[in-house]
């Protein structure tokens, strides 16, 4: 290698473009376009993600009552027990006794007057058809609740590791379950726009939860708030503890049924009994029912003791207990677990219920001063 001659001119640094020169003709442009691979495409801007500020549940306050919020509920395991065998056997014997009594009644009516026998036989046939219809309805309702529970368990197991195919299959099942609710129309439309897009399974499930469950969660929150308010008001004005207990039970059953219908469960009578029993059993096992002292301490800690009378304080406590039942019912009726969205807590309803009670108390105080 020879040294560079000092007399040779030094070449200055120059910049060169790495892109291909622009095509000069239409044919060359079309050929370049055909040979050049397609660049990765982003999701169309028509698909709107639900942002964090649009979450149906407000961000938790600094003093959120985390310790009073019941843990996530799950259906109780179904197994054959001695009690179920006893109930089934007694029910079968009662059905046989009713059938024998009906047969004896129809035969005796035929012996007396044939037309009375035919009328009794017709009534018995109608009763059997109606009983079969009710049995089918109850069976469909229980199957629907079982489907919701199994779908939620499947999504919970695959929410972090689902493939794109599995996620789309689970999303299709959730969409079919809530398709009858008009609140999910926008979410179902947004999911349809992802049919031709490449997206991984976990992100697809999170997107499906935000788009499908977000409007339903808002409605569920409103159902819980309304039930808690009614319980608070009735407890504050009712003169008897028995009336309070009866109304709290009525509102709890009503709230549980409304929650199941909202998320696509629509249980029958037996399915409703089964669902409500799971809710109460979960609260009893986790100790969330016997927490009246803790709730009272939190009410005092929020500075409401000076604003609420004894009756209004009891109304707030019962309202918060109703909110607990609503949260547990929401866990059991929701077909998707809380992953992308925040699970509600007692703190989300404390300010609403206590604020309403304090407002009523201040209104009464103002009215007394005016008088």
C-alpha cells in the first residue's frame, strides 16, 4: 500500500441517499410497486380504543376501602351430596303421589259423569305440557349460567397466553352471548373491524373486554348504586328491623337477577336461586357479610358521623352491604374476568351513598331551622 501523494486533491466527504432513484416512467413505477413488499399496516383509525379515563369505574381515591371490598367470586363446585339425594328422592315420591292421586280423581270422575272425567283428563294434560315447558325453560336458564361460568373460566386461563385463533373464538362466544343487548352494538362493530387485521391473542381479548364489557359495566355500576340508594332510604325511614331485613333481601335478589340479565345470563327461577345462593355463600365464606363494625368505622373515618343520624347511618351501612352483594353478583354474571378494566370496589360507591345520606340529613336540618 502506497502513501497518498500530498499533491493529490483531498476528496471532501459527501452524503449519498440509500433510497432507489425515483422511477421516471409509469411502467417503471408500476414495476417498482409490484416488486416492493407491502409495508406493515397499522390498525385503521376507525377502531377506537376505550381510554383509561373512559373506564366505567372512577380511579380509586386515596382512601379506598380495599379491605372491605369482597374478593372475586366464583361459582361453588357442584357435587352430589346426601342433601341432594334426599331432596331428589322426596321429590320423586311426591311426583308419584301426585300422579296416583290425579289418576284416582280422573277415574272417579269418569264413574260419576263421563264429561267430568274428560274435563279432568284435559286439565291434567294441559298441566303436564305446562310443566314440561317450565322444565325446559329452567333447564335452558341453568345451561346459560353454566355457559357464562365456563366461558369466564376459559378466558381466565388463556387471557395471557391465548393464540390469535383461540382469542377470536372466545371473543365470538362472548359476542354471541351479549348480542341481544343494544349497549354492545358499538363494541361488536369495533370487533368486526379487526377480522382482517393481525393482532395477538392477549391484546385481542383486552380489546374485546374494553369494547364489549365497558358499557355493560357502566350499567352494572348504575344498578348497584340505585339498589344501594333505595336500601339506604328505606332503612332510614322504616320503623322495624324486620322490614329492613325483608327489603334488603328483596333488593339483593332483584339486583342479582338484573345483573344476570344485563350480562346475558337470563336465569329462570331455579337458576336464580342457584346464582343467589352462590353470591351469599361467597360473601359468607369470605367474611364479607359480618363486617358491620368495619363499615361503621370507615363511615366515622370519613367524617360522616357528625352529619348522619343513627337511622341514616344504618341506611348507609345497609346500602354498602347491598353494594357488596352487587359486586359479587357482577363477578359471577360477567362472562369475562377483569383484566383490561378495573374491578369495582366499595370505595366506588361509598362517596355516592354517603353523599346522598348527608344531603338528606342537611336538607332535614335546613327544614327544621326554617320551621
